[in-house]
C-alpha cells in the first residue's frame, strides 16, 4: 500500500555551484543555512569532524522508462544497471545522502566540504557521522563503480 510522506526542509544549501556537475565535489565548500525554527540545533556538532547530510534533489526529473535501468552517467563504458545500484540524482524519491567534512559550525549555519548539492538545494536532515554506525569495513563494490567515482571527489 502506497502512502504519501511529507517532509519539511530544515534549511537549504548556499553554494557557488549553480548547475549540476558530475565531478570534482571534493573541494567544494558549501554552507547549510538553517531556517529560524532550527537555530541552535547544531549545538554540540563542533566536536565532530564529519556529518551526513540528506538533501531533496529538487532539480531531479525521474522518468521510469529512462532512469529505472541505465548506464551510470550515460557512459557507454558503464554496465546497464538498475537505479538502486547507482547513486544517480534521477531517482524515484530524489533524496541525496552525502558524508561531508565539517569546516565551521555557527548558531544558524553549518559549513562543510564535499557536499554534492547545488545552490538552493533543500536540506532534509543533518546527522553526525558515527563510525560505529556509518563505516563499513572492507565493503565490496564493482570495478565500474570505482571507475565512475575516480574524479567525483
């Protein structure tokens, strides 16, 4: 049974990146601007080095016939795989998830490095990075994924 889920952004991304790109996010410094009702919610985050940011990819345009199975980034050198085998932005539910480095923490903003989200992208949540939960020892990924991510960060 399908059920609608309503989410409310907690803020938005403020970044110099205005257009979607597929590479070189590693040195991009972005600022997550919190909406006033969440000011103060970052208290205690300065003691962490990294966070996980969940975004709503509002520029995404998922079309089942085009995106359900495709070659990552449309590269002929990539295998034909399903959407749930990729981290593509065109998804049935356009949610972005990225672990990023904390640069600075304020009362109403969080500055991070490596967030792959363009300017004005809505932010759904911020979670501290806990290695006990978030790190996987010796993960297996196919070689095509290593090739795809070569210049991403």
